[in-house]
């Protein structure tokens, strides 16, 4: 899950695995695999960076759990 900000300034989280594509128009429009569109103030580069950080954290946690099992 990543945190994003709507045009009205309210923050929310979205499952980044549901993101199908994004475009800047100049606001960022995110289309989910469900077909739902979300308009946010976050820039695409920042969203991609946050997705990478989120997925890296998951992998890091997985590796930690695997080491504890040994």
C-alpha cells in the first residue's frame, strides 16, 4: 500500500498492485485494474519511487523471516 494525496489535500492509501497505468495531465490520473480512475497531486516519479520502496520493504521483511526460520 502506498500513501497518495487527492486534489482536495486528503491523504489515502492504495494497493499499488492494482495500478494499471498513470498519466500526468498535469495532475496525475491513476487507472486501476478495476477501471476506477483516481486523480492525485503526487507526481508519477514520486509514486514510482514509493512503490519501489514499498516492495523493497516487503522483500526485506521476507528475507528476515526466512533467516529466522533457519
